[in-house]
DNA sequence: TCGAACCATCACATTGATGTGAGGGTCAAG
DNA sequence: CTTGACCCTCACATCAATGTGATGGTTCGA
C-alpha cells in the first residue's frame, strides 16, 4: 500500500509517516517509480508507534523497544547486548513510574468529577505525590 | 524558601521553576528585594507537575487540572464551568487510554526481558494494539 | 569594601514532534 | 495530451519544554 492509504488507515499525516521512517521506526519498500510501498503489517506498527509517542516515549527509545515487541518475536531474538537489556529494564521501570503517576492523577480527577457531579464533596482529602523522576 | 532551595529539593532547574510560574502552574510571593519566595507546599506541587509533564501532559492541560488536585480541595470547588468539566472528563479518558497503552507495552517489554533472561522463549506471541488516539 | 553566592530579567539556542509549502515527477482517466 | 490526484524531496516554520549566557542587583562574610 502507498503512503496515502497508510495515512488514512492510521489517521497519521503523511509527513509523520516519512518522519517515522527517517527515525527508523518503520521501513518501506520502494516501487520502481520511487513511491513508498508499505506492508500491511505497518498499520499495526504505526498505531503502536503513535500510542507509545502519545504515552510520552521519544522515538529514540521507541526504536530500541520496537524490535522486542514484534509479533513473531518467538522466532528470532534480536542481538540483545547487555547494555540494551539494561536500557530496556530502565525503560520498563520508567514506564511503571509513569503509569503510577498517571493513575494517581487520573483517579484524583475522576474523584473530583464524581464529587462535583454527585453533589457530595469527597470525604477525605487525598495527598498526591508523583513518582520520583530521578 | 527561595528558588535555589526549591530547585535543589525538587531536582528541577531554576529556569524551569520560572517557566512553570510563567505558565501559571505555580505562584511565588516576592520578597521586598524581588526574590521569589516559595511556600513549603510548592515542593509537592513541583513534583506533581514534573510527574504530569513526564507522563506526557502539556502545561496547558496541567494548569487546568491542578486546581482540582489541591490537597484541601474539600473546601472550595473552583468555578467549574460545564466546558471545564467536559475538558476534565476528556482528559481523564485520555489518561486512561495512555495508561492502558503504557501497561500493554511495558508488559510486553517485561515479558520479553523475562523470556530472554529466563532462557525460555515466550510460549504465545501477543498482539499489541495501542489505544486509538483519535 | 570586596568577592562569592545568591537572585533578577531578557533573550537567543536547541530538541523533538509536527505543519506547510515550493518545485517537481507518475499515472490513470477523460 | 492534459488534468487531477497521487507521489517525491527539500526546506523552512512552529510549538513546548528546555539549555545557556549576558547583564545587573542583593546579601553576607572575610
């Protein structure tokens, strides 16, 4: 499929698809005329990239992570250097922190909304502390 | 406390503390000499801001959210317009999506790491789909 | 009184993720 | 053959979150 279709199917501007390619997040074959030719698989891939970006990960990290998230990853383990594994562990922990922080604050918002709309103010004030971002 | 101490205690560059103030995320009194004078409470506040920023929320949104997250929020409900409540709901849902996406991908990384280090490859390949970011 | 260590504002630079447009090929349908 | 809808590659603009430095005021201890 060409870039226009991928763009429509993923809701992603063409500009960004080219950008993701430039950042080595996706690869595209080229038709003889030079047009990008995307695999069907790219649809999921792009959605995943957008999700990770939206979750706050930079492309640099996503590029590292993606190879481990490939669907048939049972087959070939990429060349996993110790440094790379350490980086992954670190990123996993950062993501956990992020999740906790997000959940805490989201719940606070939800609680506030419930209180405002339910008419009964929350009984106990809750203290919020974001995860330490060292 | 002055900006230096707040900077140290929160691990945040002074530049950013001034920036957060410019974005109306924190407020500082001024000493007669013009120095910023921060309340003790600002320490938590700044940590929270950093957590939210790190979680991917822009300052514009954080500014909207923060008033609802104040500790003694049992006392005075801010002027909650319907539009504001709707915005909060929307943001709450976005945060939920974000959380789900992060968890999915984090678990995939964790599973990969476990597999690599445990020596036994994962038995079932899992398909990952990020939350639709409309 | 002088210097070190604070603080202030202002302003320009950078980085990552994007927007936008110019200038120019490809190709199918009319 | 021409037109419209694609595609290409630059390349510059923007926006938010930061870095960095210039220039100068305040405070305090040696």
